[in-house]
């Protein structure tokens, strides 16, 4: 069976991966069928599909994780094949088997291969038997707290706790002492149950200075298995990758070859068919250890596609329909280098707290289609909700060399403009500019060891930002209802001096001519000449230097994009809304985003010390524990286990200790 115009493909996922799979499927003549939850009714992947059908409520358990409903829907809409994407049900053997039993083509490996590799514990045992190096740890079936604690002591510290049934960094906990084990186990089990429906854990010795290197493999059902080279995914936050590149820099040739062979051995050991990734931990001496096999298409697959020229989704569809790997697959030689950055809606400066809201403004970089590739899942006006992973999309750059690819991606991130949610854009940009990263010195602890050299948030506004913001807003205010109608200057009759205030900073604009101004800011005078302005931009010469800024007004805040920077100016008129209104507010601990209470650590009347955990909320597949900011007595805990909390809800009230 081969792909042709009569074939219908249901993609059982959401967001950017649906859009990416759809591009290839449509090129090959497949009709693309999307599914969606309540929260995704107007999502980009729904808008771009040939057909789209409602699955259920917003929580993933009632929509994208409901395998029976998806299979029933696929049969009802006459789909021929189901592609699971990544995450959700992509590594669920029962889902794969259910598709096959329903007469559907499952675009993925056989259920038995998913089962063999789906349990990290079982997969490590089988890899050890096959002769693939495995890191020391515990992968057994006895999951009692006492036994897990004993195994932790045996392995030694630091160690890492992982969900046996899943990946993507979900549920991972690094512990440095026996005292940390019980709480870490409890948290990891909760997240594993939520994400994978299986709370079994495994322990491994943690190597702080190690690298995360993986090998892309592909196999058909006719006995052919190839390795499509390696990727380095060491730059991670919360054990989730944010920068990936191919090939992995600095590996010795013999290590690279041995790792590729080990990956092929791993795939053949379980009768693998389709796209898969074998992940290894590489220590400073370049000794490598098997971590896990991801039995699906990886988020970072585009970097492999860029250095090989292979469309992995096309291979997936052809192999799933019974086809052979291309005759020259084993002879492919990598060309150049490629690097990918994952753009997340989150705040790296505050423990990577997810950010939700409407995308008020979005301008992707302009190089797409050349050296830059964009795999994205949303447009301006779309909503980032608290129900799913906060990844917004991926920017991927290729080049003849690693340095060239890094430069292209760095430039693309500088051009990116997004407002409405906080993102990790500045952090990604600073990683790419970091001298140690550019030299190839990356480990899984890179973000911590280079913390003082990186930017974990967008910069604070400088004098130029304030001046351009004041000029832009004054011009906007000068022609209400006809923005920028008067391009020669302020309207007739306007005062000679216009004042604007942003927070504690005031800017005075004194008009000297048609486009000339004397600007007073922070007790200094600036000679300014406006060169051009419109409803989205202003260009001016400030003290002899030309400055251009794109400016967007969102919720009364000026979002300023200039020279690869994103700053925000809040007019003084809105500042009062940010201040506590009563004395009680100062002792209230508020959640900045909606979520579900997964643990309550304190009770009303309890005396707690500074830093003591009070309540844990899960939002966007991450747990966030609210801790006491000072010693005191808990006066109110309005929410209990399992309760949904809205953004801005008071989670606890604490009275300071006298």
C-alpha cells in the first residue's frame, strides 16, 4: 500500500507537530484530518487541516489522551491511518494495538517494540543483555517507598528519579541526599500518573558534567535499519531540551561510530520499525551509557532533516504503508550543521513559570525558507492555555558550519517579536551568544554553570527605549481616531512640551522644529530628530545615533522591539492597579496562572518556617510549589487537593511571626 490521493490521515495530536506532519502528508496526496479539544477549537492546526473534528473537553485526559474516542473517531471519519505525533499517545502500545485492531495503519513502531522500550526499566535490562552500555541504577518492579529509599542509598548521590513509562523530562527529579528522596518520589509519581497513567519510577546515578547525545535511527519492516547520525541535546531546563543540534560537536570519530552501532543494535533487539531515537548519556571521558529509546518522532527531528536532506515524516508514511527504506539510505552522508531552539511561553527568571494568555502580537523572523526553518503552531490572536505543554514552536537554522548555523539562529531570535505572553527568547539568544556554548562546551548542567553569563529574562528599558516610547505614544495621543494622520509633527495647537510617564520615569518632549525635539530624561537632555514613524514603528536620531523600534500597544503596555531586545513600558496611569489594596493582601500568596492543586503541605493554624512548602499546583505539565516567604502562622488555605484554581486566586494567607 502506498500513499496516494485516496488516503486519509488522522493526526492524533495538537499544535506545531500537526502542522509539520500535515505539510508532508498533503504534499504526498493525503487528506489531513485534525482533532481538537474545547481549548483548541480555533487553533492553527485546526484551521490548516482539510477536516477537523471535536474530541472532548480541554484536559488532555478527556481529549488527546482518550485513545478509545480517537480510534472510534478515526473509523467514523473513514481515516486510513493515524499519526500520533509526539507526546500524548505516541508511545502508548495499547493505542497502537487499538489502531491496528480497528483496521487502521498506525504510523509508528509495532506495539511490541513500544512495550519493550516503553518501560525504561525493562528496556535498560534488555539493552544490557544486548551488550549496550547502561548507567548504574535501579529499574526494578518493587516500588515500595522503603525499597526505593534503600536503592537510592545503594546507588549513591546525586541520583536522578525518572518516570519509567514516559519521557520529555516530565517527573524527573535530581536528589542530592537521602532526606530529599521521599518528597521527590511523591512528586515524580504524581507527575508520571498525570502524564503517562503509570507512576512507576526508576533511579539512575546522576552525572552533572555529562552530555545528552542521541542517535536517530530508522527501520523498515523488511530488515533494513540505518542510523541517521547524532544530535546533542544537552542544553536543558528542568530536564527538558531547549537547544538541539546535529551533529553533536566534539565527539571523537570512534565514539560517534560506536554510538551509532549501539543504537542500531538497540533497535534490532526489539524488532523496531519506523522512526526512533536512542538516547545516551556521555561522560567527560566520552564513555556513553544507554538512557532510553523514544519510540516516536522527536521534537528535534528537523535538525537531522537539515543535515541529511531526508523528510522523516515522508519515510514514516511510506514505511507504515509497507514500503522499503530508500535504496541509498545507508549511504547518506551528513552535510553541514543544524541547530534548533524551542520557544516556550514561560518566565525563565521565575523558575520557568508557564505564561498563559492571548498572543497580542507575533512577527516571525523573515529568513524562513532559506537557511531558517520555522515549525510553529500558532498565529497572532491565538490563545496559550494552561492545559498543555507551553512550547509555541521551533526555530531551526542550517549552515555549512556549526558557527554559521548558530549565527543564523541567533539573528532569527533577534528578529522574533511576540507580545501577550512571556517567553524564553532572551535566554535562547544568550545561550547562542555564549562563548562556552560556541566552543562546544555544553553539558546538561550548562544553564546552571553559565548562569551569570546568560539572560534569564528580557532586559530593563534603557534611555533610548523611554525616549522612543514617549515619542511614539505622544504622537498616537495627538490624533485620536486617526492615528498617524499627521506625519509632519504634533497637531497644531499642541503644547510646546509634552510629558509622558512610565512607572517612576518621566520623559519631557520639547518640540524645537518640524521633527526636532529636546528630550529630558533622568536629568539629562537629549537632542532628537524623528526620521519616520507609523502605527507600528518609529525611527529617530538620538544624540547622533539612528535608532529604530517596532512598538505594539498591548493591554495599555508598550511592547518595544529594538536591536534584538524586547522591553515593556507601562504608562503611569495603570500602575495603581498593581499595588496591594488592603493590609491583608501583603500576606496573601497568589497563583499567577490557573491550575490544579496536587498537594497541600500545611494546615490552618500551623506554624511554619521560612521556605516551608504550603501548597503545590500543577499547570501546563509542571508542578509549582508555593513556599512560605517568611516564618509565620497559616491563617487560611481556601483550596484542597484536586481543586481547580483560577489565575489570581489566593492560595494561602500567612501571618508573620512576631
